[in-house]
């Protein structure tokens, strides 16, 4: 204790509250320090506090207040300040790192209970281990069990790290609480309260984390269940029942006799094993691992079910792509002279029926069928070879340069942004003064950025000209064809025909058959009605003594039946007549047209309807015009993405509606020593229909269908979004 304070008299040791109001403004002499711990800070005057601070220092005042804020020094001069408002308790009393908001609102740790029947409907799926990937993974997609485990692990790790950081911060905070206010009556209780609250907070965070993890897992389980129920609903529609669906997908078989080991439905698999046997083993077979796969079609309305059902298989997709997009189809048809598919001269249905007969051994003219196929196969192969640009030719050099510029100019947006940023930075420099070295450095960077940008722009701007050179022969053919088709339009305009509105040939044939019949029956009705209006002749008098019975009057003609038949024909032909008027608008303006007028209208339309190529060519004109532009202006159409263009150079590529660059490099149909004519014929002998025979617009040179399997499909319009 300081000597000066200890020397004070007992009289000077009166409590501060015992003096007058004036006395309260002066230090209270002889303040009993040994009794301070029993006093409240509110019992002291400001003078007493200042006196205590001078004598014992800030620590004594802080001990009395049980706190020691660094930024609250005691007022030494001036009038006493009014009592400060009681500070509000902080909204979050824990360490800042513990202010975590784990998103558990709306989370459910479990699933809604399902009926036993609902569980039984899909529980068999987990037991299916066949397929590549296995069937459950094909169905579950992003909700598969492995994804659930990873998601759960990620969520736990993300929040566990934050909770551990909170725990560390809380230990630091509690240590500070424990070291503050030591010796005060409430110290131990305050520390205990803080520790309890901290432990409760950590426990709450861990509880919320477990809820979030359980909720994440539940969402995956719900997603799996939903995908599996949709799968069952979709396949029930295609295959006819849940039992048929279960039986079908429990009978996927891997064909290990083929390179790649493709998976197919058991019947298709057995047929493919027969192909392997006939071809003499793996070394004589093409590779495929692209057969049965749901391809997410159980979740969307989709008619094509060959791959999902395990009836279809693909070989070398990037070398034998599917071409269905209109511009690409038009280009192949024009350049190849309509030999971009193997045309067997048979429509889709009859050809597949013929292949089934060949597989069953019941076809009576197999040799003729395959002779025809041999010729068409070679035509398409040669057409694909001829379609490719010749390596080293001027056209290929121009195409390669255009591709190089395309890849290079992909950096143009980044270069432009960099230049703009430098110009903006230079604009902020003071016009006079400042650091000259800084300006010089920025100006040098801008000059370099300008040069880079200009080079990239030049590379981009050169692409159309390079493509015009690369595709020069094609563009010449397209231009010639456009001119030819435009003449069809001129001819139609002269004849007053609107090509877009032409009726179908079958409709015109029906009208040509019905109208003469209508003319005949309407004439009969008119004649009968006219005769009915004539006065009936008087009956001849009977001869005397004659016993002959008078002749009965002839039965009236069946006018009502004729009218009924005439109406039936009229109802059938009226829509056709409407389409005829739409195709010949000038005829529609005429009044009181007779059946003879209608027959003349049919004759006028015959040249346009009987030759369907005219209408088809005219309707394809917009596609040709677009193609003409796209080949030089649409770099995505020509090259695809930069990544794809580079992949094509490495020998890979896309599988459907591929970039023109890929077609120019690789063609569209590429048989090999194993993917050969003999292989195609052997596949057909075992019941597989090759997609390369499908018509323009859906030719699929990589694809084969096991035809007999498709008879198991009872409905071709199933799945979410099913057409009504």
C-alpha cells in the first residue's frame, strides 16, 4: 500500500457517500482499500476513482470493475460525465469463427416411409451387377451410392474444418475469460458459465452437421428411389409389365468373344456370339464396348430404345458417325451423288423383315439380297473416300491453316480484355508529372497487347477466305444446285403452283378416284329426281274376260341411298380439295366449280405431285443457302469447339452430326479389315440391321440393331413427357 495513503487518519477514512455534495467532488481521504472488493463501482464518486487510479494504478480500478477495456481511460479533468448507457450484449457472444450457419433448415434426416410393395418394386435393382457401367449406376446417375458417399464425405469435411477452427478460437476466448477478473466473487462462476455455453455451442454445431450429412444422404437416397421408380414406370410401358422389366434387365449378358466385351440382352448376345464364331475369333472382329446403356432415356420421353434395351451395338463411332442435321445431310447428298448411305432399294420395314427371314433361314433369295448389298456397300465406301480432302492438296492446306487460325484466334477475347484494361490503367495516370517510368512501362505493355490483338484479329479475319479455298469445289456444286432449284421456283410461279402446299400423291390419287364416282352418282340422282317429277302414265285397260293380274309398278330408284353414298364420298374428298386449292390459289377464286373443273385441277397438279423430287428440292433450298454461308462463316459448324478440332487432329472426333473438319479429314464411312463387308453380311445373317442402310437424315454407319428383339417392345411412346 502507498505510504501517503496509509498515513491518513481515521477521520479521513469516511465513506465517500457520507460527505456533502461538495465533498463528493473532492477525493475522499482514507478510502479503505482493504474493503474495496466489497464495494460496487457505482458507490464511488469520480474523484474517488481518480484518486484510486493515482494511488494504485489502472489495475486496481479494473479489478474493481471486473473488466479492463483498453480503450476506456478514466476521465481526469472536467465535470463528471453522465452515467454511460449500459452496453448491449453482443449478438454473438462466442468467438467470431463460431458464427457458423450450417444449412439445416428444411433438412430431413430420413425418408418418408414407403409401403412394402413400393420397396419390393425396386429392391431387385441393387442385385443386378451386369452392364457397363452396372445397371444400378445407369439408373441412379448422379444419385448413385458412390456419389452419395463422396457428397457426404465432402459435406462433413467442409463443415468439420470450420467447427475445429471454432473450437480452437473458443479455447483462446475461454483462456482470456479465465485470466480476467481473477479474485472477484463471480470469477469462477463466470468462467464455468462461459465454458458450459461454449461446449453447448460446439455440441449444437456438431448436431447440425450430423443433420446436414443425414439430409444429404437422404436426398441421394430419395433421388435414387425416384430414378428407379421412373425407370420401372418407363420400362413397364415399353415391355408391358414390371415382371417383364425385371426379367429383361436381369438377363444382360457380356459377349466376351468380342474385343471390348460388349453387353447385350441375352438373345442379342447369343446372336452376336454366333457372329464371332462365323468370323473365326477375336482377331477377325471389330472392337466395341458401346452396346447396352440406358443413356438416361428412362428419365425422358424417347422412342429409340435399342441401346437401353440391349438390342443395339456401335462400332468406331468417330470414324462412322451418325449424320442427321439438315446441312450436313444436304452436303453429303450433293457431293456424293446421293450415295452417302448403303441403299438396298428397300424401305426400313421390309428390309428388316427380310433380315429376320435370312436369320431364320426362310429367305428364298439370299444371294440376290447380298449381291445388291455388295454393290451398294462399295458405292458408299468409295463415296466416303472421295469426300475426304486429299492430304497435301491446296484445299487441305487451306483447311489446316484455317484450323490453325481458329485455334489461335480463340485467345482474341482475352487479348482484347487485356488491352482494354491497360488503356484504362493508362487513362488514370496524371497528364503531367507522375512517374515517367511507370507510364513508359504501361505504354510498352499496351503496344505489345495491341500487336497481339491485331495479329489475332488478322488470323480470325483470314478464316473465311481460307475456308472458301478449302471448300471451293463443294461451294461450286452448291451454287450450281441452288440455281437449278431456283428454276423450279420460277416454273412453279408461272404455273400458279404453291409448292409448299402441294397435297400428297396418295391424296391426289384418292380424289382422282372419288370425283368420277361422285359425278356418276350425282347424275343418277338428278335423272331419278327428274323422272319422279314426270306425270305417271294411265294404266292400260284390261281385256274383257282376261284373268291376268295387273303388272306391279317398278320399284322407285334408291335415291336416298345414293345421296348417302354421295355425302360419304364428299366428306372424304373435301379436305383434299382444300389442299388442292391451297396449292393452286387461282383455282380457289373461281365460283361454281364442277367436278370436271376439279379433275382439271388434278391434272394441273400431277406433274408436281407425281415427281416428289421437285417439292423436296424446293423445300431444301433454304438449307442449301444456309450451308453455302455456314461453310465459310460458321467456324463452330466447320470445326466444332477448339478442343474438338484438336481431338480430330489426333485421330479422334465426335460421333453424331460431326464438324465438317472431321468429315473432310475422315469421311463418313470407314470400313476396315475387321469392320468389313464380310462382317456386315455376317451380322445381317444373324439378324442385325446395319444403320448405314438407313435413309438420308438418319444414316448411322456405326450402328446395328438386333431386329427380333424389338418385337418385345409393346409401345414406342413411353417415359416422362410421353406424347399424348
